[in-house]
């Protein structure tokens, strides 16, 4: 049990504000149950002043999307010289941009679905139909479209017929000016959490994801009953090992710290494909990381209490 005083940041102004608030409340309750004193703070115009005046011993970032994952809040915390749990700003930016992360991991030899990146300006300047026709010729069908930045599958959509592409592109563009178009790999979707301790990063048990509607979109993620989960995932031993190695490799290669979650898919041959990585995983009642922590025989408060100690030691 710890007697530390920490601040949990949640909320903010991203599209994922509601999810972030739920993550923040659950994390705060878990930390209090572990004996910590917790101040809950929204990421608003008063945040900088409050942190500078109150000076908690450490900060935990439960922000999703935007400032919580692109390194902005982490940069502020470093300016204020306040210890915080999680990845540093530069590595946050690498992980936040999905094509940047995929390219870096592909160069290192990790398997990831083939992809292309298309800014909205390309459609305006070259015409939507010629671009979309060329896209299908290059990558084939089906495809997964998603904004290059952001989380919770907002703006993401599977396209199985060319007629669906224009509306799918517009839906993705509503969450950002650039879209990643990825060859869809059919198979078993899994998430693998990674936690660090004094011995380095360790993979948590993989969580298997089975959405009832076929796609793990925003509604399927945060509506109880629409998705079934299996933690730990029932996978062949060699597949489970490769999934763990993939997640640890992604964590290390991107320079992540303390905690991360890698999303992947296992195809029919047992190949594990990297999809994306998250430096601020959700902590709601239907989120994947808490399931993995529980499957590992630990509690949320216990794990984050340990991460708080690591953050404080880094600044001492």
C-alpha cells in the first residue's frame, strides 16, 4: 500500500472525452483502493495553473486522443518537472501517428498489413474516383479505413465493395485530414498489454476480441454486451508467444515506457499482424488493458501504484 499523492488527468476536448472521463474515474478509484490520495483533474484551461500550484508527487494521464497521446500533455509535465507515468513526448508522437509507427516497425521486420496514406487534398486536386480506383487496384479488397491519428475506432470502417469507399473516406475524413487505407487481414483480433518493471517490459496475457457485428468499432467497444472477450485468449502456444514478442518489440522499437497496448490480428495461418499501438490505453469497464491485468492475477490499483513509484524514481 502506498501513501503517495497523485493527480489523474482525464477529460479534455478530444472526441474521446467521455471515454477518458470513465477511464479517469476507474483509475482514480483503483488507486484510492491501493492507498493513494488522488486528485482528479480535467485537461482544461485551469490545468497548468493547478499543477504548478498543487505539485502532486506524480501524474497519471488517462486522456485518450489528442493531447493525451500525441505528447502535448507529457511535454507540459516535463516543463513543470512533475513526474508522470507513461511514454515521453517524442515517442508519444511516433506512436500517435499510425503510419509512422507501422513504417518503423515494418523496417524492423515486424509483420503489418500493407497500407497507403491519403490526405484529403489529394482527393480535391486529383478527383475522388480516379484515386479510389487506383487504391483498389493497388491494395485490393477488403480494406480497413481509419484516420491516421486518433483512437477508439472513431472514423474507422471496413470496405468490402468499391461502392462503399466514397462514404467510408468521408467518414474517416470527419476525424482528420489524412486517412490510412490498410489491406484488411481477416482473422482473430487480439490486444496485448505491455507493462514495465525493473527487469524491462513484459507482455500481459492477450485478450481475444469478438464483436457481435463483425467490426470492433466505437459502439462495440463501449456498449456492454456487443462484444465478447476472452482473457487470456485461447491461442496455440506458439501464436501466443509470437503475439507477446510482437507487443514487446513494438514497445521497445517505438521507445515506449511504463505501459502500452498493441492491437494485432492473427490470420488463418497463425501469422500475427501488427495493427497499431496505444500509449494511453482505455481503463473503462469494457476496456482491454484491465482485463489483461486481471487475467495476469493482478489489480489495476496495484499495477499503477507500481508505475507511480517508477515515475517518481526517474525524477529523483
